[in-house]
């Protein structure tokens, strides 16, 4: 039997739906939509300083870089240029101050570097197109969104942040928890 | 094709407009209800914090969209910038059928008697436009009652000793406290305060053909997955539509109220879902687009007798923009206080709404709605590091141990906090956009400090091991509690509408939303806006004479 176009599209939709139903990512992407490999590495290194790995997974294990790549061709398409230029400026600033790339710096050096950037104290020569504090805040904010937001947007792989905060994941919907409520003192009358 | 003439056009299918449309339709008037957004469903907004109407880094999921809408925001330093709907400076209200009542936290507050009599109660405040309402609490009481029963409120009839007199109980029993609420209840009792469960526009038991709430943590900012949250979209608007007298026209942007040379409103010009410019004529017009857009629409409606916009001959349209300065304190506890019984907010006190020594007004205090993980990254004591191991440790350690007690401070209105229309910036349809400028009255800062001190006392008494204040009251107000831009009054020289929401000098042009608020109460305004819908809609329906609307004014 010949498959009708409409039937085919419908089954394709079901297939896609099924794919998005499982956690959106489990590992770092192999191919990027917008980023080049070097940029992806740098974002990952910066994000790992923002949310480091300790006894719980950090930004790298949460694949936050996937979020950046996905949103730079999604909701944050308008930030593409800021990222391309801003990431270059980080590299140039690092090369000038430490004689090596950001990723090659020690964790302490990276930390110091970012603390300077946060208060706008990296040498200004590489930051003419975009304010280093603005770019710092943008990267920090996006990292938090990636790490703590829904995995459907690219980050928070395997719900690592929800596990860390000990909240249920995926969110349970449809559970009626009335019977489980306990309360020592009941507020006055007419209460369930 | 030309639209058929109708009795009434209502602009905006939110809290005020939804109620008015229903009141008119069941009274037998033919109504066209315009909404710039469409219907939203729960499924499209599946508990995703980054796509919530409360925290919206990507876009405002319940509208308006970033592609077609914009505003101009004027900073305190005079700088101007164009802002999109997901920018907080835009001060958005949801653009969908039901508007904010789909995704709100659904607190159902009646204002107190003194909230309608702020100037009589406290006298003149220098530099403010503090004034009494032209109606009293008693005037609005029957409308509050209708709102509570038709939309649906769960609450404790006599839980709050400070509340204004109520005639009829709530239709549904109050919600039980969660762990945090119970702790604060016990604390407040110990302190001699008067805690009670927050009245909510949310079903505590099955009501109106819809099920009871099952207390999910994500509620505010989202549509309800089981339809237990009560808004105009699942109550009065369906009633209006099933009367057969109301047509809901979604995805339509109203551009202008048409006013003839005799100063009579004849209809509206709007853009339909295909961006085609069209006209809908009507015997009367009701504007209920929320404080910013209502002001914008009136100001964009210029005519021979009203060259500066409809109802604006005395330059009061768009003035007195108010909202609520949220203020309070946060505390960290040793033990877990979070028990995942949503939506979080459930406990309140009204002890500080009025009669605070040396303070003009006040506000309620309540516990907060649950803070989702990304928003929690901003819940920090002053000076705390925002990133690194410190950040992570704070998140991990305190996510279930942090309590915020906050409330909406009743702002002191002023003349310069305002909405105008921008001379050059236009939206997708070429309509001049709203331009917002000015700032809060300096007194708000004083009041907010007072409220934050009270909140911190409670948290300390509750046993918090660390507390800090978040004091509001700076900058321009507005937000989802926006109000005041078409204030009611008896004197046309100092107000925009009369006490029935009818625009001065018009016979057939009304406003029915938060714009009417003379002052905004120390409470979330949704129930008052719903009540004003009944107040204005009821007045029109009573005076409808079956033909061209006229009550003999002007």
C-alpha cells in the first residue's frame, strides 16, 4: 500500500514526539548548530567555573554547552554576534594576561580571571565591542538557565540539577496528594 | 466584508473584559469581545520554568509575543530604550483569552474599606495624587460577592479579623496550610498576629463543573493542568459565548476607538488575525485592556472634540500608573520547610494593611509561591557570591530551607508615573506604542522598609538562622498589578471616568479594568478588577434601553 503524504507526516510527528519525550540529551553534542568547537570548549570551561563539579555534577556533566548552541539558533539568535566577539575577547585577554588559553589556565587562574571580568577589570583593549561585565552577566545567566532549566532546552542533562535539589523529575502531574497532608494545628473551621 | 453592527464592543478578554462581556451578553446585548491573543492550553506550557509567565527569559509564553509588540521605557536618567514583552521593563500582562487569570497565582483579595478612602484616612501626601475612590467598599461589596461565586473562591469566611464586612461566605472551603504555612501560622499566633489562609481563585473542592486543585508546585506562571484555577477563560467567557450573544474575536489588535464629531464613540478600528484593517461599529464601547494598553488605546483615539485622545482633555489619561512594590524578607532555616505542597503561598496576615503608627497605608504579608530552581539562583543574602562552589552549595543546602515573607505595598500614586504614546516608535501594525516614564513616589521606600522590618521579625521569631531583607519601592511601577491610568472620580478635571467607569464627556465609552483604580490597595488586585467588571457591566446592563445607549449624560 502506498503511504499517503499526510499519513507519512503524521507518523513522522509521532516519531519526533517520542524522541523529545525522553530526556533531551545525555552527552555533549558531536556537531554544533552555531558554535565552532573551540567556542564550545571555552563556554564549557567558563560554565564549569560558574557551576563546578563537586560531589554533584557540574556544568560540564549537565551539558550546558548544548543549551548555548541550541538557543543561539533559537531564542537567543540575537545574541550570536555578542557571543562570537565576546568569546574571542576572553581568549585574547587570557593570552595577554597568562600567555595561554583560558582552558589551559589552572582552576585558580580561571577563577581569578572571571572575578576580574565580573567587576570589569580585565584590560579594556579587547572589550571595545561589548562590555565585559555585560557579557559576564549574560554568560552567567545563560549558564544558570541551562543548568537549572528544563532539559528540553539543551542543558540539565539527565535532570542533574533536579536530582541535586532533590525535587521530583520529570515533574509528576496528576497526582492528588490531599490524603497525605499532615498538619498538627488545623486553622479554624471550613478547611479541607 | 463589512462587520455587522453590534450593541457592544469589549476590548480585552481578561479579568475585567471577560466579566463585562458576560454581563452584557446574558442581559441580551449583542457583544463582540476582542482579544489580541488566542486560547492557550496547559499542554503548550508544560511546567517549564524558562517558559513561564513569571520568569520569561525566552519569551512570555502567554503573550504578548516579542515579534509584534514593543514599548518604550524611559529610565530615571532620561535614557530611552525599546523593550520587548519578555523584558521586565515592558511590564507585560498576558495576551490570551483570560489574560492574567490563566497563569496568575490566583489570590482573591477584597480591598478593605480604608483602601477606598486613602485621602480621608491619611490626609494629603506631598507630591502625590493620593485620593479617595468615588465609590466605597459598600458600593462594591455586591460585585465582590458575585466575583467570588461566579468565578470561584476558596477561603475562610471569618479567618481575617481585619477584613471588610462580608455578607455571604466563600463558595468553597479554605486550603490547608503546607509545612511552611503551618510554621508561619504558629509563629504569627505566638506573636499575637492574626494569620489566616489566603483566599484563592482556585477550587479547593470540585466547583462549577471543574475539579479540585491537587497542589502542584508549579502553579503561578502556568495554566492549570486540571483546570482547577478559576479565571474568566473557564467561567464567564464560556457563559458569554454560550448565551449566543457574544462573539469572541481572538488574535485581533484594536488600534483606535472611533469617535464622531459629536463626541460619541461609534466603534473600533482593529487589525484581524490576517493583519487586515477592519472596523467594528457598536452602540457602546468598553475598554478593558489593562492599565498600560487601555491608556494607550484611549490616547491613540484622537478626534475633533478630543484632540489629545479620548477622555484626555484634562490630561489625566495614563497618569497615576501604579502596581505593587513587593517588599519583605527571606530567612534560612535549619530544617526543611519545603514539603512540595503547592503552590506555596497559603498563609497571610492583614495586621499591617492599615493603622500602622506613623505610616500611610500598608500591605498584606504572606509566604511566597515556590521558587523554581533557576529563579532560586537569585535568592541570596546581600553580597553572596553568585557563582562557583559557593553558589552550588547554597542551592543544594538551602533549596528546601528558605522562606520568603513578602507582600504588595499599597503605593502612593503620583502624577508623573505615566503612560503616553511614543511619537515615533510603532508596533507591527503601525500603531504608536506605549511609552512609560516616571517613578514611584519616594514615600513607597519608607513604607516598604516598614513592611520588610515586620516580615523579618516574623522570620526571626519562626526560628530562621539567617535573615535578610528585600526592600522594594524604587523605580517605575506597573507589572502584572498595573493600575490607575484611567482613574475614577466625581470631578472630570481630576479623573478620567465617573464612578461607573464611564469616560467623562462620553455617553457610551467605558473602562472596566485596573485602570479605574484610584489607589491599588495593599492586596493583589485581581478580585477587585473582576468586581469592577460586575460593577461597570451591571450598570450598563441596567441602563440598556434596547437601542442606542444613552443615560442622558453630556
